[in-house]
C-alpha cells in the first residue's frame, strides 16, 4: 500500500492511496466502518504498526466510497512531516566517490539531517545565492525499535520506502574547513592538517529535506536492488542511475547504524545518491544546479515522483 499524510480544510490526517487520483481517509473509515480508531499522524501509526496495519488491510478489503477523497482536493504533505530522526549515508555510490574507490570503504559513512528541514511535495526549496545540489535518494522508514540488530531482523523493521532529496549547499562545506593539529595516519607525525568541515550546515538549511510523495510499504516493494533513480531540473535530466549503484544496501546501512544507535518507529534512513550527467567538475561534491529558480522532479521506479519548486532564499538568509 501507499501511505500518505495530507491536509484538507485545515485537518491533517493519514491516508492510503487507492488509485491514481484518489486516497482513502483511513481515520474516518476505520471509525465508521470498523468501529476502530487509528492514529491521524504517521509516527503514532508506526509506533504500533503491526496492529494498525491489520486495520488498514481490513479497510482496503471493505471500505465505503464516501471515504474516498480526490488527491486534487488535498495537499499532500511529507509522509512523515516530522520524523524522529534522519540518518543519511554519504558517498554510497561510485558517482559520489568520484571513481572506483569502494574497496576503501569498510563501512557506511553517515550524517544526520534535522527533522525540521523536512518539506513535502509541491513545497518550495529555498536556495542560497551560492547554489544547491539536489540528490535523489532511496529512503527507508523504520517501523520497529531495533538496536544491535542481526541481519535477519532488518527487513522486519523496515515498513516501507520513500523518496528523499538530500539538498546540499556545497559552498558551505568548503567554508567549514578548518586547521587542527592531528596525527598523520601514515607517518604517525603530529602536524597542522586541513580538516574537512562538518556537513551539518551545508545539509540542514530549512527546506533542505523534501520527502514523498508517499511511503510504499515493503510488502508491495520487497526488492529494491535495481530501481531506476533520476533527477530532472527544468526538463533536463541532471542525475541518473539506480539502486544497483549502491555500495552498501539499505539493509546493510540500517544494520550498521544499529550497532551504535537505536532506531525507532518513525525514523528515516536515506541511502545515498547517484552520479550526475554531464558532470561539470571532477569533484562530484561541487556539483550545483545552473540556477536557483526552477522545478525539480525526483523519480524512483516503483515509488513515484517527488516534485518541488526551487526559489532563491530571501535576503538575510544564512
């Protein structure tokens, strides 16, 4: 099934997409058809996913058409408007490593994105004057608390998948370099070293984490090993690849995280992006869009398309 969060007449609720143009108002339908209550926000729904999924499955077998709503009548929000946390993988494809260096990676490289950077379909990405780099990523949604998980436990904890745009301001990463005295791992000598700065600022502007348009549950999308991924800006394809390009699979990334950090229902794990087409620089981390105004379309096969406008950040921004 496809789980969504939508807003209609000031009311925010969880829905299930049941056709190209309609969704099911599951909260009202559960109450009126099954005499059951179901949470009206996604995190609460996932907190008791096993029981709530049974209710949803029952509803999809027997619902009244009066509980259907045209998608054109609602505003689709990010499926998880405020996830508990977002853990994202860095340089998880050759395209973002800049070459054949995957053997150098013994484990995934990770960073955090702030939950309040999340926006939904149709919302506006605010781009600073020095430009942004959109990154189409497969993101998984956690539906069960897991810590120090065994390999066989991972799939049971992943309730589904969505699209995440890991928007980045590359110029800020350069500005955040700094010097420190550090030991050279090759020679053991302590010397003044230029350090790559933290990615926090360049990854965490307001509006820098568009997600959506919905969550496709894992029972419907049980094979994510070779899904086409692409980014289109103003009608031109700027990124293209597939999940087959991933160095570490979604399951491997998730298991690695649980070695040191507990994952909870409502967490998002984003798995990394793919190569740029017509790359303008030998360093893929420097790639940016040609301008700060336009329409972005991020597509992942079997999930859908996430569309957002890009507009310049207002004067006085970061």
